[in-house]
């Protein structure tokens, strides 16, 4: 084989390989091109077999050409391979792309009930003021719910109209105040505690009355506790709750377990005082009955009223949540309507 034939064949092979390389659109097709041109049994290998017949100086020249062509093809194959690989990678990324920030299908994230949110916020506040958080039973005895709280037998709260009585003589607690006595008995003075919880009354249900609702009881017993202490804590409480100025008024209020007793009202935040169903068209909402702990209650709790005095308050948690979130119907809280609950 004359050397120019060899050079010609090599150039043709080079050109042909470049052409099929350009046409290869997949990595497999490209590999086939490589095997055909550069493989051990490929075209260039075949050509080099015939080198033996060439004169030594021609062999050197053709060999050099062969090497150049080999290197060129290898380099171009590699480039093409990179390009095809990145196209393949992009295609795969595109087809397998998922949005990790998208909400998962099926289960939606939940949220705390609005009353729970208000309760936790108040717990944090009172804990920061040094109050302990206490719990009491929802099924109470007549003693804790009434007698020990100085509520006489002929008090209307004892009427079957207002109280759910159990057959065994116990009852569903009508307020969280029984926890006052349980706390006094368990810990004794000095004492600062709150007791949030569920209470029950046999009420006609409407936009502002439920048979089941939440209160937060508070009590402080120490030496020389006065109305000044009560006012200080109530003011701290209200500004923390509403994050704004609310108009309040104090009225005398009667509760057998406090003396003196007060009714703390706030101007209705829903209607701004104009009158609406929540404030029973009065412009004011009873928020917080409070007063100084009646000495009779201290005595029932085993505490000497000559040595100790205290204040107590009963916050309507449910009512407070209505004020806070502008809920105009108390029945929504336990109505089970997720469209309502998902707003919080
Ligand atoms: N327990 C009373 C009620 O539910 C509220 C109250 C608590 C009043 C503490 C005064 C002091 O009506």
C-alpha cells in the first residue's frame, strides 16, 4: 500500500468519523462511533495493521498522522460526550423536578385552637409574674364548687337550672374557683397561682352563651395583699392581652367568695361600644369578676385570715378569645367547622 493511499484512507476515516460523531444524538450512539473508529478492532486499528508494508520513513509520517487523527477524534468524542451528558442530565432534572416547598398532598398542617392560643399566652404571662399553673377536676364536689367558696345553699347558682348535677351528688364544675381551695389546701400561703380550664353551665345556648366554656382563675395570697395589688395585676394583664388601650370600668360585684367584690368590664371591642349581640347591646362586656378573697374562704382552705390576705379573679377565656379575634358567635368555637378553625 503506497503511503499516500494510507494517508488518504486515514483522512477519509477521520472525516467519516467526524460526520457520524456529529449525527450521534445519544450517549449510546456516540459510544458506537467511538468503538467503530478507535476500538481495538476499529477502522484506525485496521489501517495501522498495514503499516508493516511501508518504508520506515513513510511509516513514521503515516504513524504521526494516525496519532494526530486519533487524538483529534478522542478530544472531539469527549467534548460531544460532555455535551450529550449535560443534555441528558437537564432532561432528567426537568422530568424529575419536584417543589420541596409545596404543601404535601393529603394532610394539611394543623394549628392550635384559638382558645388554646389565648390560654398559652396568658400562662406565659403569669408564669413570668411568678404564678404557678394549676389544674383541678372538671367533675367536682359540692363542697369545693359551692360550700367552701361560701356560696350558701339558697344561692341561685346551686339551682338545677344552672348546674349539671350528677346522680352521685357531684357536679360539673360551674367555675374554676374550686381550684382556689385546692391550691390553698395543697400549698398554703404565700401563693400565686392561675387555673385555666373548662367549666359547665346549664345555659340556653345563643350567640354569647354556651353550656361549656373556658375560664382562667387567678389568686394571690400573701401578707397584706390589698386592692392595690389586685389593680396592678389586672392592669398588667389587660395591657398584655389586648396590646392596646382598652376602656375599662369597675363596678361593685357580688360573689360570696370575695369581699369586696368587683366586676371589671371592658368596652366591647367588636362594636366599639355602640351595641351588638355580643355585648347584649350595652356596649360593655363583663370580662373579669374579681375581689379580695373572703376570709371565710381562707379559713376553709386552712389559712388564717388574720395573718394572710389575697385577691382572686375569674377571667372568661372564651369571652376573651371572642374579643381578641372578633368572633361574634360563641358557638363557632366548638362547632367543628374547619373553615372557622383554619383561620387561626
Ligand atoms: N367564679 C366566678 C364565676 O365564674 C368568677 C370569679 C372568680 C369572681 C374569682 C370573683 C373572683 O362567676
